[in-house]
């Protein structure tokens, strides 16, 4: 009999949310990427669109280096801008293990910095079982 595997779900990521009507927003995701559930996002100042939050400022995507939201659904925006549902403010507790970062965020200090940026918005990453 074949082994079945289940993709991660919102329940794997989201551990506590006080009020979905307050904590969630629909945002525009910049084209060119397939965004996974749990993607840590930053907002590009010039366009208002969201991208994976890089470790440092990227020319043309200024502002996105500050993590400000977490995507709570997978969105394929490879062919064009798409809308997605995010956690934009807390109080919320998310599983650290389920967060997905930009490829440039690859050092423990950078990941810790992203966690702190999210925490400033009330989005608290925690080790969960």
C-alpha cells in the first residue's frame, strides 16, 4: 500500500489567533514567485505589494526588508500579481517550524531578526508541538 503524505495546513502554522477579523488582511503579492503557506513577507514601500522579506534592502523593493506579515495560504504568483490572505497583526501565535523565509535569510541571527520584526506587530513565532 502506498504511503500518503499530507501537505502542511493552516492548523500546522496558526496556533492562536484572538480575532480573525482583526488579524487578517487580503494583500497583493508581487509576481514572479510561488509563495508557500507560512511565507514571511515584507511590504514594498513604492508599490504596496508584498514579497518574501529579504535579509537586507533590495534596490527596487525597499521596505520589504522589514517582516510585517505571514501568508496563511499558498499562492502561485509566478505568472502575475495575485491576492493572498495574511496575518498582518496580532495577537497571534505561529509555529516557528512552519515559517518560510526568503533565500537570503539563511543565518540564525537573520532568522531571529525576522522573528523580532514579526513580534513587534504582535505576530509571535513560538516553538510548538
